[in-house]
């Protein structure tokens, strides 16, 4: 009776493994994610877009309303040298090169390599995750996505200039530089890679990496535009199975030299960033913590501005096919004093996101999440969004 009532066994219809050519010399992989959302703000219609711009990236797209296509490839030129690249397309924008670099491994059997070109990020933990599936939820951590009012092509001349732009990072303006209002910078950019050279090595349970690149943590570049360089480093420890402890640092000027700074130099507008992260996984649990502290030196202002982003997140697998996840995220800022008031130079933001996912097949996943944003400033101070996402990768 069991044999008669049994169903038909079928293979997965969609490709689930990377495409391999030339006897393993060429490997091609990709991912597709479709995200849609419905947002609500007090006093607005039941379902709108993100009118508070809490989830906007520096490409002026919302991470909660996005079609993203990614295609990456690896070409093994020799036993020691490989060429790697990735192309991405988001929404209706033209495809753009996300990564393109050479990897040289000079020592056979040693975990040591040199990468040159448009290279993966050295700083932090979240930006080093390669695919959408590595993100436990649909939204991005504030440190890697939320736009501050600071811009590379326009700078404030007084604390009043800063305070007028609190919570306006999606469209800020300042007296010096470009007169056109435009989007500001995140603390760290998770949507672009920088261009330069990176060295990485692993010795037992210690991994270290260092890089010299053209842009900054907030603004990766293909070509240098301010006679500056970013110096970044990271150390990660894996003392026991399932535990990763990391520390990062970076320094780079972030203002373009095209701005008329009235005697100040573009290379003196510097971002210093320090990061700490931890990850622990065991059985059905995965827990992560990351903190990023960023300081901005502006010769046109005193004192130095600072921001601190703190994030806790976790995932629990209910079954092999289903999971639940949650993230608490906060972004705080230092205080400045103007002739009219004393306040934080940017509006503090808190984000709470909870959600879950269902794996339809090994490489196809559906997710839903509810995100709550609160901000002490800006035109929209509270926003709740419900988002859904379909992920496919091979």
C-alpha cells in the first residue's frame, strides 16, 4: 500500500550549482532577489513607499523595493593566479561592475593571497558577506546603509548648517561646494567595492587582512579624487568552532578636491572608523554583534564629529526549511553647540526588524519581515514597513 500511494521523486527544476567550464578553470555563479514592501507612517495612507527614506542607499534606491541581479565569475589563469569579477544590476539601472580583481597566491599550500583591482571590503563583517542569503533579514544594518547628511561634494561651515540637515541624509545641502541638494553618505558602503590592493593571510585560527585603496569606507571609488588613500585592516580570530571575533580600522579622506574649501584642503576632511564584531553559531542558533564607530574631521568645524552604530541580530532554525530572525539596530551621534541650541549633529535612529523564511528548495527561499524605524528628527520620524523577498542563487 505504501508503494502504491507514494509520490513521484523529481529533481530540482532550477540550476542549483555553479556553472563550471574548461575542466574547472571557469566557474560562474549568480543570485537574484526580488523585494517588495508596504510602509506606513503616522497620518499617511495604509500603504506607501518609504517616505522617510530610512532604507535608501546611495544609489537612491530603497533596499525594501528592489530587483537585484548578480553574476560572478572566476577564471583560473594558473595554479597561483586567478581573475575574479562580479556584475550587478539593481532595478532599472544599467548593469555595473561590482568587483573585478586578480588574486595571486604566491605560496603553494599556504592561505596567503594578494588581490588587486576592485576588491572586496577589508573593513567589518557585514560588508564581507557575498550574497543576499548571508543577510539574516531583508533590511540592511544602519551602519552599512543609512544615509547621513555629510556629503563628499559639499561641506558645512557652521554647526547651524549641520543642525538644519538633521535627519535629511537622503537630500542634504551645505554652503560650500555643490549647490544642488543630493544624498549623503553612509558610515560604511555595502553597495560598492573600493579599488586598490589587499593582502590576506591565515595562520591557524588567526586571519589578518590589510588594504590600500582609492576611496573611503563611506565612498568607495574607481579613481582617486582627492589625492588621498584609504588604509584599512582587519583581524579575525576563530579560537573554537562556531566562534568568530573580529576587529577593524580604516582611515581615509572623503571630500572631493573639486570643492572650493576656502583655504582648507580636501585631504584634511578625514573619516576614521573602528569596528568590532562577533559571531557565534551552534545547533539551530546563529548570533551576531557588530559595532562601528566613525569620526569625521572637518577643518571648517570644531569639535570632531562622531557616530556609533550598534547591531545585534540572530537566527533560529525551526526546521531545515524554516527559520525566524530578529535584529536590533541603533545609530547615535555626538553633540554639537550652535548659537541657538545644543543637540546631536545628526538625528539618532533605532531600527527593529523581525521576520522569517521558508526554503522552497535548497537554493530558493521566501522571506517576510516587519521593520520599525524611529528617528529623533527629520520630516518623518516613525515608519513601519512590511516586506517580502524571493531569493534564488546558484
